[in-house]
C-alpha cells in the first residue's frame, strides 16, 4: 500500500474507534518508523477529539432550540394544554441533548466507537 493511502487508512481507523496501539502497528507494518507512526497517530487522535467536541457543541446549541419554547410555556403559557405539554416534552428532549453534548464537549476522550460523519454514537468507558 502506498504511504499516503496508509495514512488515510490510519486516520479512518482512528475515527472508526480503533485503539492507538492498533493504528500505530498498522502504520509500522506499512513501513513507517514507530516514532513517526506515533506522531501521526497522535495528530489523528487530536483531530478526533476536536471533532467530538465540535459535535458536542452542536448538540448543545441544538438543545437550546428545544429548551427555549419549553421555558416560554412555563413562563407565559398553559403547561397543561396539548401544545404546552408537547413543548415541555420537547424541552425534556433538549435537556437530554444538552447533557449529552456537554459530556462530549467536556470529556471527548470518553467517547468510544465510530465518530465518522453520520455514525456518531455515544459509548462511554464502562
């Protein structure tokens, strides 16, 4: 495999959730020195952390869109009406998004598994 292709594959492995040691071993098998492989993999893990943080921030901003109508219903509306109840349920969903997004933003290294575009699932260390 060509070295550029190996680096692209290593980056994908990092975003797919493979362990650091496995990705370094892959790059060493492809002919890279271990120190160079460590440096490249560290850079890719930094990108992964940044991506998870960005997704966490996005979740928190989206959560605000769900929480604000619920707060408006609590302050000015009738919470027991059908629309009010729907807004409160959406507000609870917004709180759930806010907590999950804050966790991703504060502790991105705890997110395990695939974080590539479209496959962002939250799995924490047990």
